[in-house]
C-alpha cells in the first residue's frame, strides 16, 4: 500500500494546487503541516476523534510526512490533503499556506 500511495503522490498532480506547489517555501511549509497532522493521527484514522487525518487522507498524509522532502507533485497532493484539515494546523502556518488565519 505504501508503495502505491508513494507512486501516486509522485505522479498524480493536483491541478488546483499545482502553481502554488512550485514554490520551494510552500513545499517546505506544507511538509511541516503534513508532519503536524500525522503526529495528531497516531491511530491512522481508525478512531473517529477529529484529530489528524481523516480515513480518506490518512495514507497519503502519513506517506507524505515520512518523505525527506516534497517536490512539486508531492506538494500539490499535500496541499490538497492539508487544506481539508487546515483548521488543525497553527493559524500562522495556515495563513502562509492558504492566506487565511481564522
């Protein structure tokens, strides 16, 4: 499963996030966000607790957070997944990534 998810993260770009994901600073920031969400998601979304990733994003989230760095394709996937869970990341990080603090 991890190999399949890793391949998808490295080959399937998310068009909506592609341009933003080209920025190396955004790549680093969204990588931090994936790590924060993965830390909150110790149960890999097996328990419904509103902490960390959802069942739909837990595999991609944990895989992306485990990579040494994110390229543009991985960052587009990360932005897509983190955006859904953005209320769980610090407001300053949310603002830097998505332009929203609240």
